[in-house]
C-alpha cells in the first residue's frame, strides 16, 4: 500500500477532519515524524516496540494507525525499548489530533501559538494549513526540538520553533488568534489568555487531578479573562511544571464508615468528574476492582490521604483517613452536591480563567463551583 493510500485509509476513519485538514494530513505524512524506534501505546491493548529496521511494514502500519506513539520516557533518561516509566513525549493519536484541530477551527491567515512541539507533526499540520509564518511552536526539551526541526525540514516546512517554557507563552509573537496546547494542564497559565486576541481561542487538554482529562475551548473575552466549555475526554502528558507526585504521610489513620457506594462516585459520568474536579481541585484518586467484586479507592492531596474499601458483603463501606483533611468526606459531599443539582452532564459545565486563577461553573460563568455550599443562592 502506498503512503497516500495509507493516509486516505486513516483519514477516512477520522470523522472530525474537514477537507482542509484532510489535505494537511496528506501534505505532512506522519511517518516522517516518527523515530526508527518508538513505543506504540494503543488505548485498547498493551504497548509494544516498533522498530523500522527490524520490521519496516509494521512500523508503517503503526504510523498510520490511530495510536499514540511514545517518543520519550522520563525526559529521555529511560530507553524507549523498555516501554516503562513516565511517558514525557509522543505523537498523539491521530483521532485526538483531529478532535483538537476541529475545535481549534482557525481562519485562513490566523496566527497560532502551539505549546508542546514534540515530534513536530502537529506544528507541521498547522504550518501546512496556515503557512510557516503563521505558526509558532514551543518545546521545553532541547533534544526533542532539534529532532522536530529535522522532521519538519524533511516535510518541507519551517514554522517558527521556540525553545522555552510554554507556560509563559511567547510574547514576541502576540497577540495570537489561536493557542493550540498539546500537553495537559491542571491550571491554564494566564500568559495564554494575555497573549490571545479578543475573540481568539485557546484549545487545551485540561488534566485535573481528579479522574480523566477533558478538552476545553476557551475564548478570550477582551476584559482579561477567557471563558469556555468542555468537550471530549482526553489523556495527555502534563506540562512539565504541573507534574505532581504522591506525598509521604506518617500519621495514623482515622476509621469511619460510609453508606455511599464508592463505585458510584467514580463511575457516574463525565459530568460528575468535572464537578468533583472543580470543587476539589487538589484531590487525586485511583481505584481498582479486585477479585470477588471488591473495590478499592485511594485518595490523596498534598497533606492528606484516604483509603476506601468496598466489599460486596458489607452493609457499610470502611473508610481510613489521615492528615488535616477528610478526603473521603469531602469527595462524598462534592458527589452528592452534583447529584442534588440533577446530575448535570459535562456539556453544562464551563471554565473561566482570570488573572487570579481558574474556576469551574455550571450553566453560567457567574455560578462558580468553587464555593459549593453557596451555590445557587
Ligand atoms: C504529547 S507531546 C506533543 C505532541 C506534539 N504536538 C506532536 O505532534 O508530536 C507533549 C510535549 O509537550 C512538551 N512540554 C511539556 N512541558 C512543556 C512546557 N512547559 N513548554 C513547552 N513544551 C512542553 C513535552 O516535552 C512534549 O514534547
């Protein structure tokens, strides 16, 4: 199969692409951006190494599949062949790229700031669609940026590439019509709002601590704030300065019981996830279903943690909490608050970013979730 046929087969599956983006996918072949050895990370199965020398056909098959391909682990400290560690750069799955570009929706002539050059593929797609002179892409890792420059040259493209911390944006090129963020953020850096033209858009994968990520499209209002809504679910590697780790705590656990089934809290809906992340921005959680239907939820924040264990024969659910906060108590209250609002779906929530920070709201920007007890008054 020729490269052109492979691209057609891939783009035919990506319903988010309009004709202009489809042309860009053909003009900027993805395989030019993939190293000879990389780690394929499909979302429906285990990861595996792709090696162009050992199996060139399989390497090309993966390049034109809808899989994310990891190109750096632990900021380059771990060999890609191991496939283990923190994934720190990748070319995102084409379906995710298409969804984000659809939301970005630039006009011809728009100037775009991209955060996270990575392999250079999405910078290339933007440059092909809008022209090299309209695209600035920032990358924090010097080695990655050098490789991306080579990839883009091979594709005949030369958008402006800037080595630096994308959290600060790039003032020299502002204002931008569009900011295209390809790493996850817990909090939207205010510099992006300042550097966006009134009416311009910032498309960003919001990766709160609680549960999964969500694509957000924020529009700059012109008064120094940006406001927007939530779209599809996503999973992105984090902006470097916003990575987090689990604290080590020494205190003894306090025991209690709850009658709320924790499985409902973590599996209700994307609406519940956004509401809880908005009300409890510092709380992380992981959970697993164990043999015999048992279920364990682990919560933590910077100074507290909680363990919640459900077993099918329990009437009540055992809770262990320590630190100054009762994280399960807070999670239970936030979840039940969401239920009391009528269990609203994700598309009823939005985000506002101001110089003071960001907050999540329900239905209207003046109905902030950050003070849940006053909500609705
Ligand atoms: C998912 S990859 C980007 C994929 C890229 N758009 C592509 O097409 O290959 C995320 C990238 O963001 C970069 N990154 C992380 N923190 C950053 C920061 N503060 N400023 C700029 N780039 C950053 C990472 O080094 C990584 O290369």
